[in-house]
C-alpha cells in the first residue's frame, strides 16, 4: 500500500525519499538543524527503510526519488532540480534547500572545438536527454543525443560525442579531462518535493516540516535564493 494511501494515515510517520551518496550528508545536516535526527540512515546495516523518529526514511537513487513521491510510496522527498526537470513529475515544490548546488553545462574538447559547420551533424552525450533536447530546440539546433549513465566526460575523448551536457560544481573534472565549458543551461540545487495527496492527508505534518526547514535555512545563512532557471 502506498504511503499516501496507508490505512492509519494519522498515526504513522511521514515517509521521506532521500537520495543516497554525498547529498545525503548535506540533507541530514539541513534536517538536523530543523530538529529531525536522520543519524540512523548512516548505520552500517543494509536496511532499505530507516525509522528516524517522526520520519520513516527511504534511501534511494536520486533519479528514483520523484517516482516514489509522485506515486505515493513516499510523502515527500529531496531531489535535485536537474532530476525534476528531466523526469517532469507533477509535485508540490515548496522549498529550495540550497544544497547540492551546481550548474548544468555544455562542454566540448578544448583542443577540438565544434565549429558552426560541425554543429549541423553534432552528437551530444548526456544523462539528460529531455533537457538536452529542449535546450537544442530553443536554439533551433538539432543533434544526435546519446544517453549515458556515467563517466560522461569520457565520450568526447573517445570520439563518441562532440559535446556533453552534464552537471558540474567547480569544472575541475572537466578541465582535467581536457574539456571546456561552452554554455550554461541552468543552475541546479536540491529541492523539497511533496506528494499532492499527502499534502492534503497530512497537511499539519507537512506544514510543520516545511516551516521548520524554512526557519533553519534562514537561521543558518540568510541568502537570496538563486533563480532555478528551469532547464
């Protein structure tokens, strides 16, 4: 039974879908400042579900978080705006958590830039085919898009693609692999997303969660939110 459709909806904890990896550390720190202890998710077991006080936490691949939230297996989640823009689920998005900040960029080999003529028959490797297609269409360009799951920087080096579309924080990995950035598509950061049905069924709990997180963000470092710049 889905999280949103559980029989005892009032008594059970909210179910959170959180991304595994480095971003989980940043997420736990944000939630800790808001009074939510997520330390159980860092134990050495192979659990798939963690009980964290008022929250029941699922630790997932980041690309799976929107599906779990959209289909009601989780009440809310934390996921990058790049994943949201690529997979396009209809979710309530109340907060930019300001973590996992990076840029989605277009890059090519610094020693072999793509000229105007080559752009007519260009090939682009990426984990984000939908975002890449929208980017090209907005500029009246076409290209063959090759979807890869990792090591995107390798594609131009091995002649698989002329350019790549990927996310980067500092650009250091690109530089080390002889690539240069030719355009920035959008800014990326992690967002709090909520299942629309859960928003109604657990309105008080969700409102409290959002309020506590929002307050912790303001107390931690008052800042102007960077525009999402939808990809």
